[in-house]
């Protein structure tokens, strides 16, 4: 089964695409093609969107409807994932899928080799439909050069885009194997490298005209495809190989394309897009206002606050204000000479600098001049993370505009937490129980039962704290609406069914308990952290396990390992268990490369089906915390008959902080994951907590890149 999972609030992710919040700068005028990715209509150009661009394109060119997701994680790299609905072909036998039409999935990539200069054009190479059936597979090289309002492109393509075969393959001089292109695809999700650059190529190109009006662009292209010899013998009429189109920019987030292609068909496309790197957060109208400090109250003509010695301050009241206004769940407050230390966990503000700034305001309003420094000793689930110290007088100078941000940064220190003598002024009682309710949404795309299988559910979560390092928590869900009555197909598998019995778990009960576990954390030593857990660990597995992570403060790397004994849960997701059990776990290395904020994580170990292998995850995080990434898992069962269609596990994802979307601050995230196929090979345990995530406060980049929020 092909799957797309949407975790978190679906409405927030849709708000991002629909443009509920603006961008910091005007969008580039480079627009998406019918196939997704920057281009003309049917063909790409050498142009790239601005880094951080995220687009959803829906286009219709009879008999094909394309659903495209395109991402621009780097200035020179574009990636796309696509489903194509072929409206005049059936998915399969009617006994399997009824009257559902054929769906094809594709992965595309484009790399810019160099940018345009005064004399030279921009040049890019790329490939479409890299794996799978290969119906639309194509490789190409394309150039683009601008002349005033005109942007000209010319390219040479092999495969689908160059099927007209204008010239003999120039690579024939290397080997005669380039002369003929194999027909068909791998059909298993493998990368179809046996086709690359083979067969007779065809020319394509065109021009885009930027009109005097910002809302209108015009396009004309020479299409290199041969529509009279289409895949699946789905031949289409063609009067001439020229396509014409216009793009209407409805607003900065919505483009509408209309065209006339092949001299035969009218086409249309809708592009919803946003830039994750430059996205401007909506006003936080639901957040409390930060406390004004003395310089601000004087400017407003109100009396300054009354300050007291640390011994006279009502610290329980201060702890409450730190929670309500600065988002810090205080565990204790102490003093080290002229330094006041607030220990606690940030629970509201995504950007650490914002919580630190609000806390400094609160302390400055209550404590006399005997305190010169304020330190926020951040914790996460009872584990000390990092100490952020602010020089109080310099902070006031910053708020009074007597100091710029760059100079102020030299008055802020971030250090690892080390044991030090401290006079305890206040120790907060442990809050035993927390909980809440929410709505959730999940969906599966592209299966034979229906293109979209969805569920809307209500969720209640609760947590009981035994101590700050030990807690019991869980989630209970209730079905609100779904179309799972159509869900009947189980994917074939020759491995242990560790994931392909997804249908039974989703349709087993209207009331489920996806998670119920006891979790403990501990700081095992300087830069060394531990995690242990037991219970119903995820919707399909129960068991026990542990994890350790070594993450040196101030470094860009970390190493960790986990090991778990798990047993398969009953399909109703209650306390019942099935017979299958396995020991699984991986050792993982993490590296922030320092190159465009790209992080690489490599895991090696044993997976749920008992197979052994490696997972590589590559992601780009932007300064505001938004992340784009992709992963692939290859095991000793990959590529074999036992694995089945898909050959190996892979997926692409976007992770968006809710803080970018909502009118109130939040530390939660929405993660959109596109996993083309669910198979049993390379399957990992979906743990609720991981140490790398729990220790994210050790990454100072988010603090430094958003230091301006310390004023908020």
C-alpha cells in the first residue's frame, strides 16, 4: 500500500499552503510545470525556485492528472514526488480494484550545475520517474538564459520527454548500449539506472515572458515527447509539438495555469506554494504580552516596578509568572552570588531566545541590583540541557535601543550544565497530572481500494509524573469519520508481517490506545544521556527498550544506540498481544555538516522483520526550524523477492513548527511524510521519544539565528 501520513493538525499544514501567513519577501517568478518542478508546461527549465520553496501542484492534461509535491531544500537541488492518475486505464483487474483508474508514482530530481552569468546560461541536469514502473522516465540537460522580460530555455532529453528522437544518441561513441532504450520499468521501486541516457534523444525548449503585470506570465514551448507512441499504448492525438500557456498569479501563494497543448487539448493547473525559509509567523495575538521593564514603563508614564532583594521576593509567585508569561515550568530557582539561576523546562515558546527574554523581563522587574546576571538552566524531561546567561544591564540597554543585537550577543553566554554550588531560593512542587484533547487526521494514498483512504479521529492524552525523570503517559483515540469500509487489500509479503497488516490495525476498532508507556530519563554523565521505556510503545508493538546518546555540547555530531524487545499487539490496539516478537535496534551517528544546515543521520542495525541493514536520513533545517528531508533504508532483504514491490524502504518529509502557522506560540510540529509503499523490510519501531529529539536544546543554532526574538 502506498501511504501518506499527516501527523498533527491538518488544518495548520493546509493554512501554510493556502497562504494564511505571508512571506518576508516577494516570491521569485519562476513557476511550476505540469509535472511539478520549475519549468514551462510539459518541460523543465534550468531555473530553480528560491531555497525553502514548497509547492503542491494539481494539473490536468487529458488523460493525465498529476498530483505533485515539489521541494527546494538547497539553492541548486530540486526534488519532486508525484502521483499520476491515468483516467482511461484501470488500476488492475476489477476483482481487485473495481473501477478505480490507474495510478503511477514518480520521484524526480534536478541539479543546477552552474548559475547564469553575463555570457553563459544556467545549466541543469535532471531525471523524472527515477524508479518504479518508469512510464514517464526521462533524463535531460537544459540551459536557460534571460533577455529582458524573456527567459529562453533549450534542452536535450532521453526517454519520455525526448521520445520524438530528433538525433542519434551522442553517447553511442562511448558504447553501442546507449543506442537502444529498454522498454518498461523495474516495477519494483528500484532506481531505473539501466535506462539512463539510452535511446535517441529529442530537443525541447521554449520561452517564458514576464509581462508588465506581476500577475501574468506567458509561456510557449517545444515539446520533445511523441504523443502518438505513449506508454501503455495510450496514444494521444497531436496536431503540432508546440504548447502555449499563461500563469495567473492569484496572490503570493496561489498560481493558476491554463494552456493549450499538442494543438488538441486545453489544460489547467493549480499551484499552492509557500517558502518555509522566509515564512513570516502570524501575529501571536493569543500569547500574553511580555512584561514591560522600567525603561518602558517610564516611557508610558507609569510607575516603575518595585524591586526587592532575592531574600524578599515571593518566589512561588515569580515561578507562576515565569510559567504563564515566559513558558517555563520551573523546577527550582537558585542563586550563585550575583547570578540568579532559573531551572526549568520551556513548554510554550519554540524559539529559546523568546523565553529567555521574557524571563529576564520578569526577573528584572522584581529583583534589585544585587543580581547582575540571569541564567536559564533549561531542562527536558528532567535532564539538564544548557545554561543560557544574560547580562541584565546590557539586556535593558538592548530594549532601550542603546545597544545593537550584535553587540548584545557578546553579553550572552551558553554553557553546558555542570554541578556548581548554589543557594536554593525556591523548589517547585511536582505537578502530578497533565492532559488534553485534540483532533487528528491520517490518510493512505494510492492503494488499489481507493486513491485516498482517510480517518478523522479525536484523541485524549494524559501524563502522570512519578518524578521529573519518570512518568506514565498514553493516548486514547476515538474514530470520528473514515472511509475504511473500502479498505480491503493486504499487500503481499514473504517476510514476517511487521507492517503490511496495517489494514487490520486501522479497521480493528473505533476506540484504540496507540500508546501507553512508562518512560524514564537520566543524565548518565557529561554529554551522555539515557532513556528507558516499557509498555504499548506504538500502535503495532508493545515491549521494553532503552537508548543512550552521547551529544557533546557545542559540537555538530552525536552518536547513540537503542535496543528493544517488542511483541506485536492485537489488532484492536488494546492490551492484547499476538505471537510475533523480535529484538530490534540500531546504532546511529548524527552529523550537522555545516553545509547549508544539512544534517545526515546514518543508522545500522536490526529491523522489525529480523533483517539487518542501514538507514540514511538527509535533511535541511532552515533558520526558523522548518525542515525538509528524505530517507532510504537498505537491508539484506532489499531487492529480493522476499521484500516485494518497492525493493527498499524510502520516503520524503517536511517538518513544520506549528509556531509558523498559529496565532499562539507552540513547541509542537506538523510532519508530512510521503512513503510510497509500506513493506515489511527495513521497518523501524515508531518510538514516542528519542534522545536526539529530547536534546535539541543543545543545538545553539536555533538560538543564535533567532536571537532577535529575545526582545519579544
